[in-house]
C-alpha cells in the first residue's frame, strides 16, 4: 500500500511526524513519491520543500535527523503519519516541536 500521490495536483501528501517515545506531534510536512521512497529506503524522513522546490532530508544540515520507527497511511490513502526517533529538535527555531505556540480561544 502506498499514498495516492495523484490525488492532489502537486503530487504532495501531508505527512504528520510524531515522536515515537512521547507521542508528541513534532511537525507536518509534505512528501512526494521520491521523498516517500527515500524515506522507506533510508528509514529517515525526507520531504518536499514547497518554498525551495527541492527534496529535503530532515537533519541534513542541522544533524537533527528523524529515524523512522513506524509509518501509517490514512483510510483515503492521502495522508501519512510517521513515528520517529528524533536526534534533536524538529523545528528550525530550535523548539522540540513546530507546534509550540498556543492560540488563545475566545
């Protein structure tokens, strides 16, 4: 079973990354078919950078790689959930998770 990359015009599948040990949501990024295949082969996360328009190996420059422990696909085959063992912070700001800011509800 693999994601339906043809479902969206840009061929990108939303990918939610979770810390395997703590269950904390670390980040959300996009995988295309090449990033997905590289992630499976290397057992580390690869994504497609929409801003740079290029493949992105998480941690290639920072050292904060993410070793894949498990991967799930949703019922529509258009979203991935990846459980990882992170080697450092997921967020480029240095925070453990990209989701570190709380929105105050009215």
